[in-house]
C-alpha cells in the first residue's frame, strides 16, 4: 500500500487507468502463471521486496508456516509470543495480516514435517527495525544460527536464509528463542528442499527472460537505513511528501581504513607527529613535516583495494599550505593524476576552524584509486606544513536490488536541496552519477540520474550527498532495446481496448461489448468475490482481486467481443427460491384441501396402485 503515494508523484500514473495485483502466498500461483504474467505490463518491486518474495509463494513442495498460528492467546509481549498487527497497520506488506511478536525472553516451538530425507533450506520472514532482540533458531534442539535484524528505522519484513540442513523424513520442531533485549516480529517460515528452491528460481528467471513487460523498482527512503548506514542520514516526515531521507554532507570518511605515509616527520620534544595521526579521526592530533625539509612535502594514504572517492577535506593546523595539489594514483598509467590544483590560493576561501583552516574539494567526477595524496609545493609563514585530518569520502549508504533481466535501466531520484548547490551521488552497476541540485524551490522534483547497464543478480545501489539534501524515492525501470522512455511516458497505456457498450441487465448481470486489438485486463468495480464470473465467447473466466478489493479478468482474446459478467451465487439463490416456492405452494395446497376430500384422493391412489400390481402379474 505504501507504493501508492510514491506512484502518485509520477505524472504519467493514473490510478483509474492502471490496475495492480498484489502478489501474496494465496494468489501468487494464479497471478504468476505463464498466461497471466505475459499479459502484465510490468512487475513492481517495493518496500525492500526481493526475488524471494516472488519465488517462495509459488513453491509447490514446501512447508509454508504462518507464524501467527503459534501465538499465545495474550497481548502480553513481555511474557509470550503473541499476535501483533503493527506492521500491517504501518502499511507494510504482511500477507498474513499479523506477526508472531515478543519482546521478552521467550521461546516458541513450531512443529513441521518433511516427506523425504534431504538437504533443506530454512527461511524466515522477519522484521527489520530499531530496538531488536537477538533471535536464536533451533531444529530439534540443535542450534542453527542467531539473527539480529537491527536497523535505524522501521524498514520492512524480509525473507532471510537461516541455514541449510540435512534432515530426515518425518516430524520435527523449529524453536525460536528471543533473548529479551528487544522485539522480534516473525511473519512466516518456509522449509523447502534446496534443489526444489533452486529449480523454482531457475524456472522463474527463465520466464523473466521472455517477459515482454517492464521491471520497476521503487526504493523508499527507509530502504537505505540498514545497520551500515551513515549516521549523517536520517528519516523525517515532510508535508505533501511523506517520509524523506535527509543527508547533510552524507559521505563516509574512508581515510581510517588506509595506511598513511609522509615525506618527513616533525620531532618535537621527543614526540613524533607521524602521518598516522592525520587519519585517526580526531582533531587533537596531527601530522607535521620536518622543519628541516623544504617543499615539496606530501602526505599519502594507501588502500589495499581500489576506492571510489568523490571528495576530500583537508584540516590544516596554523601551519597551512600556501600551494598544494590533491593527486590520485593512476594504476593503468603508473603515475599521479592531479585532481585539485590550489596554487596561488594562499589560505583564502577556506573554512576557519579552531587554530587552523579547512578546505573541502569535490572532484569533477569520482575517481577509483588505491592511493591518494596531498602534495604541498609552498608553505605559509611557517617552515613546515601541519595537517590535523586528511579525509577522503565515498558514497555513504546503500541498498540491494534484485535485477531480473540483463539490460539498460533508467533511474530517477525525487529530491530537494536545502542548501545552495546541493549534490547527490548515486552509484549503481559500477557507474556513478552526479545530480546537481539548487534550492530555488522548496518542492521535491524528479531528477534524471541517467541510464545504467545492469546484469541479472543482486546489485548494490549506493547514495550520498554534499550539502543538505532531502531524498524522497529512487525509481529504477527497465528499458527495451534502443529505448530511452522518459518518466512522463512510464505509465502511458498504449493498448487498444475499448468498452463500446455496457448494459446492466439486473444487479447480478452485466453485458458488455469490447473492441480489442490485443489481450487485455477487464476491471469490474464490484467488491471482489470469486463468484463473479465473466463469460467470453463461451469461456468462463474467474476473477483475480485487483487492488485486493475489486474483480479483474484477464481476457486473452481480440476483436469485437460480447462479454457477460454475472454473479453465480445468484443462480444458487434462484434455485433455492424455486425449491422453497414449490414446497410452500405444496404446503398451502395440502392445507386448503378438506380432510374428507384428501382421504378420498388417498383411497383412489391406493386402488390405482393395486390395479397396476394385478396388471403386472397378468
């Protein structure tokens, strides 16, 4: 449900012209059948949904357990595992409506059965949120693993692969033990043979390669706030926009993960001001070059693996550099590449700090390197250079997407800059895009992040900001070959299917004439009931819930079609009424016939029956 506000921010989206099916364990086999899915225009992933959310509901030979069925009849979450509807009320995807929840030191036993010996995957759908407890899982009292689904925001319920275990045919018990240090919410458990799960994955992915529709990912602000998220990001609620991700210079300092080296070191009163003190994360220490060594002097950071750096910040002590370069090592050419040239600046334009000055340098484009240095070519009035911190920044936080098809994808970011010239960095598929913002408007807008080529599998989407920037949603959608498809065209339906006539015969029967040049979906806006049927050229079609509340019919026919929609439940009512009416009339007739006449009628019937018997004997 939370996808609706996001979609309504897209100008091409019209709720009256776009039908949605919510995939859950009950309707997944029906909706994701070959015929139905090929008639769909797109598959939309939202609320942190992954490929497991699609594949698990369509598994045929598996044990699927609704955890809420094992709750105690109580609302005391401290003493028991009990039912809770919080996540469903919060608008998250909870097919079962409720979770099995506790915050105390409690254990629950869940029985299950497997029909054959084998290697089985254990998966659990659990909530990621703040104030989580540690959840231990056991099978037949044997410890499997511990889960700690902690995050800085109420993100979503997600499937987690717990373990792979060889188990024997028969009855078993899965135990969940919360340690009492926080909450845990479990919605479902799946036990399935490893080979069966893999086969279903392969089958679905093969189906996706021939799927002609689009793949759309709606990434919500909370999807970025997992455990490793930058503390400079936070969720807030803004009028007319909902949840937004606020980042102020939200980049990660990676200097502390490298090794620092310098051209020389000052030794003062038996204390060495070594290079390592410029990357230790504190302003109370510093590196200083030897006063006996003239420029050039340099401070360098080496990493064991390539780093993608978007900016650096230099915190000089009083002995600042009058002229300097910021350089990155070019591994291909084996030389230094100058990224920033501060010759002739002489300490102007910086940010004053306590007993010093700082400079922030944003690169024209991100650079991949294993070495970064500041190369000082001229001192200030001091015969040395002293640096408190030399910080190198990369993009701050990320989330994972399940990419179903190889190809090009276009990305848009809904954002607003709260400071002059804010900037967003977005990295996906090995490519980094920069989005320059301005604070001319307080309204959130869609910004084009570009086209990315992505391969099937798990892809990491990373994001960071310079300045104070608010980010609403990130939208990613697949493109056909040689297609650019702007956001304004994304939900424009080019299908040619029109209702020519519509007649209500009675409240339970409707007749339509439809002209269609291709298969289509017919939406009937009556409350969903499987007894509403559509009759198309002699074929009866059962409904599928659209928006989970009304009836939808996949019509895999073209041309001028006569369609009858009728409520089959009324047929049963009509039959019952006829039977009741016949019984009622019989009762009335018997009641109004005089008793002496009735006796004569019965006597006549008995005589007629006797004659028939004598006739049969002859």
